[in-house]
């Protein structure tokens, strides 16, 4: 659950940064930071989901071998 919350919070910060874009260096920096945070959260989510899928695949293969 914490992973989904992190991704959701990062997405909200990125949306706020987009809404507040006014061309200033500060707004571009704010957007770049929010985008980087979102990208990190997304990569972590994909890694966790990939690990879970791999575990399920291994467990399924093991169950077939044992059964």
C-alpha cells in the first residue's frame, strides 16, 4: 500500500507543478523535481511488481514439479 501511496503523491505533485508552470526557472525546477520523483516511484513500483510476478512464476513452476 505504501508503494501506491508514494506513486499517487508523486503524481499529484507533478500535476501541481504542471498547473503552476509559468516559464520561470523556479517552476521548471519544481516540475523537473516532481517528474524525477514520479519516475523513481514508478520504477520502484515496476520493480516490485516484476519481482512479484517472477516469484509467482517460480512458485507455479515449483508446484508443477512437486505435484
